[in-house]
């Protein structure tokens, strides 16, 4: 990791926004060239899924895409993004989950049904006894297509809802919860969101296929949420990327890490010592 990445370190204002609102928007996180390269790969995968029987009118949810192309791998420790992720979660982190979503035009009439609002992490929200629920992880969503207008299969969120354990759903499931908004952003924008932020996918009523890459970072003692078959990439990766890809000396190292388990900690001791607690 080049120390020049610290120009993208989380600012106090960004921390406040994330803590209070549960999300953070970074425009131009990806250059137009990066968007083009990543989009070409998403298109290639999407087309191959359709050739293999995926219904071209429904959204494609495709996890474990990191091994599919080096441009996906390079975002795992992307210099503009990772410093903000560790600024929020600290150094004992890795990429526990990644998925791409392509949402084609639905071809359906617009309706007012409530979208599928949820917090991430499934049973964690039921089995973990605390209020508010613990943060544990966040996702970074890289938007590749233009969703600067609503009705384009936008990602919907309820700002500031991350400390609520329940979300009031409108009667008869008509309309969206109070305070819910579509995230309207240009290609190349990254949106960081707390796993507890109530959020939803929405139907695409436009004629533009929506394309997004989601990178989920969490503590190293959390299990992967998809197959994450990235172990073959460890050897050719630098130490911090290897940590992000889940490498560890042994299982105990997920709980009580040594320096060999968490190269990011040693790096921070040298370059951003205020990020290292004990
Ligand atoms: O596709 C979307 O906009 C929502 C994705 C989502 O719900 C998730 O990543 O948990």
C-alpha cells in the first residue's frame, strides 16, 4: 500500500456523516477509464449468464466475482476507498463478501409496492443481543451505470435508520417507508453504507441496465457470506491485499491477531499511528 493513499483518509466530517446518516457518497471514486473496463467485464459476465439460461428480464445477483478479472481484484484494496473503510472499522478487517448486480429494464408498468427494505447480515440481526445492533461491517457500492435519475433500479436507503432495529413498513405494503430516498448518482460514484442502514433494491423502470459492484468489509472473525474462492490469489498479492482476501496464519489469528495476521496494523503503526489502538 502506497502511503500516498492517506490523502483519501477518512476526514472528521466524513466520519460524522457516516456515524449520523449511516452512509457516505464519494463521487468520481472511479475514473471514466475504470468504469469502462469494469463495465466491459460486468457485461461479459452478464451476457454469459443469459446464454446459460438467466432470465434477461430479472436482476442478476452474482457473488464471488473477485477472481473473474484483475480489475475487480484491484478494487479490494483500492487506495481511494480502503483508507476510509479502515478509518471507520479499524485494522482487523477483510473482504467478507462481494457481489455484482445487473438490473435490466423490467419491462413492467411502474407501481407503488413497498421495496424489500432490510438490514444486512440475516440471522445476525436476530441472534445478536444488543441495541442498537452492532455495526460489524459495511459495504462499498460502486455504481457503473448512470442512476442519477430515479426509476433506474436505484439503490434505496432510509438515511439515519442504522440505529433502528425495526422499520415501519407502510400499510398494505404500498409506498415507501417514511424518509426513504433513491440514491441518485453518476457512474464512478462509490457509496459506503453501514450494514444496519435500512436499504432496498428497486425495480428498473427505465431503459438503462443498472450495474453495481458491492464490496463488503467486516471484522476478521466474521465468516464469509459467499464462497469467496480467492485463496489462489494470496501468493501474488501484497500483504495488505492478502489480509483483505482473508489470509491468516491460523484460526486463532482471526480473534487474537499477530502482526503476521494483520499486516495492515503494522503499516498503520508506521504511517497512521492514531489508527492503532493497542
Ligand atoms: O441492489 C441494490 O440496490 C440493493 C443491494 C442490497 O440490498 C445489498 O447489497 O444488501
